[in-house]
C-alpha cells in the first residue's frame, strides 16, 4: 500500500520506517526542511535502537521517502496518518490540537479522491468528530473516512512493539476503512487475533485510559516505596509479591523517580481535562498527577537529607538523565528539576548519559557533561543513578571514584544494599 505519514517525530518516523519494512511505500512529510534533508542523508533525529539500520535499508530500496511536499505525498497515498504533536497547552491541562487541525485544513484543500485519514497522534475523545466536521464536504461526497488508530510504542522498544504489538486498535464504523486497515496490519497480526475494531471515540479514549492506568501503577508503587523506607521493608519484595498476581502483573511496578517522557505527563493531564469538560469525576487520575509532582519534590528532599543539608561545594554525579533508558528523550525527565535545584545550591554537577550531552543543562553553570562513566564519577561525593541504562549495572565504584568516602543514591535499585555494605560503600536505594 501507499502511505503518507505527516510528522516525522517519534511516532511518525518509527511507524513510517516500520510500515516500509513491511513492504509498503511510505512518504514521510515534515515542514522542517533541515530535518527532511538530514533524514534523506540517513541521519535520524531521535535515539531509538535499530531504527537507523531499517531506515537506510528501506530508503535504499525506494520504499521510504522523506519530503516537504505535502500535496504530492497525499495525492500519491491511499492512507494518510496524522502524527503531529499534541503537547499540553500553556497555562492549561488540555491537549493543544492546533497542529492536528492545521494538517486537516491542508488536507481539505488537497484531497480529490477517496482517502483514509488516520489520527495516530494521541488526541482527546471527540477529536475525530471535529476533524470530520472540518472535512464535512469531503465526507458527504464519500471521499474520506476519519479513523482513530492510536500507537502504543514504548521509547527504546518501539520497533519490537510495532512488529509484535499487544494489540492494534482501529476506531471506525466504516466497513471499507476497517477492511483496508486490517489488510495493512495483516503481516503483524495474522498469527494472533490482536486486531481490535471499535468506535472512533472508543479508540481515542483507549489510548488515554491505557497511559493513565500505567501512570497509576508507577505512582502506586512509588508511594508504597515511601512506606517501605519508614517500615524497613524492601520495595523489591513487595513488587515481586504483588506483581506475581496475574490480575495485577509485574510490569510498571518498579519504584523510582517520577514518571516522565512524551506520554504519561501530558496524557494524564489531558484525560483529566477532558473529564472536567464532560463534567465527569476522574479523582484517581487527578491524584496520580498530584502524586507524581510530589515525587519530584520528595526525591530532592531525600538528596538534601542524604547530604545532611551540606550540599554547597559538593561534587554530585548523575548517571543517566533521560526519563528512561534506550532513548534520548528529556521531556519531563525528573533529572531536570533535581539538577536545577542542586545547581542553585552551588555544588558541582557532573553527568553522563549514553545518549549524549543535553541542551537542557548547557546554560547552567557548574553542570558539565562527561563522555565516560569514569570521568563523571571521579572525585564525586554523591553518585545518583537516575536512569537504568545497562551501562550502569556492573560498575566497580571503588575503582573509579578517587575518594575514600562517597555515597551512592540508587534511584533504580540496580545494586544490592548487602553487597554495597560489604564493600563499605554508603548506599541508599528507593523504598529499602
């Protein structure tokens, strides 16, 4: 099939590349001329394991194209995927849909023959209705079907998630559109019955409900970790004990920093905002949002406590600053407020992240990126393991820290407290 992906951000680029790898011809469109030029040169703007190799292979085989020409890409395609950003509005919790609607208005001018318009961007319930209203004339002439097809790609695991999905959700009442999309997804769903057709509003809400539920699990285990620290219980035991129950499941029950990234923060806020617009109570989601914000403050206070309030002139190292491993995504990473707070306290901050230096910290004085773990940890008073990259799981701290006395604050519980005690290293974890 011939597909058009509008937006070459995380969702559009990964989906477009993977669709081309299934044998489709894919046109990836973006207004950013420099980004398209870079993609045509084989350079990808995001850190996602395996993506560059698949992109280059399909680009070489002329199944994958990058262009600024929206009209040309749309006219050549059968299915149009809208993959633009839906960030939180300033001074509001609602999703900003201006990029989505701007695309739809452009499509209104271009479309002359039947197309399926698919929202892959995360959008609040009833957004598809609004898109259909903009395209009322085209809909009346049976030239468009508007479909919701939310993505469920985890950063760092996106290619695997695309090829082996838990489910493919398609929201449409159009038999024609549903049949075409089922055919499109057939290569990755034929072995298992994972294709789920629902209403368009149902698909829109499924995405938000999924992310809010996972965010709830994270906040729940983080709050239990607070209790564990006060009762002398290891949160890892609690996670195993409750996660072994198949009704609950072990995933997303690992205590750590506040959740961040491109989805959970904005999607929980948008879901809460949507509920308020429909005069519906989502008190659990509201509490999760509040709990996550409090989590950032609580861990900052814990750093203060570990250093007994004597932060000034201390050398503090962050191992990992992204919100999760295998991504370069810094959106709402809890390392940002932590480092900004510590920077104001006049200490020296060093950090290392396998995905490279971060723009968020370049303007901060006394905050320096190091290209190796060794140089980042050398002469540190406190080492904070913020992100659980595999690179950090077998470090010989005694060998690389050039001080007799230093502290490790393991925010991901990678290391054994017993082993650290045996090595005579002062160690703090989360919920233990």
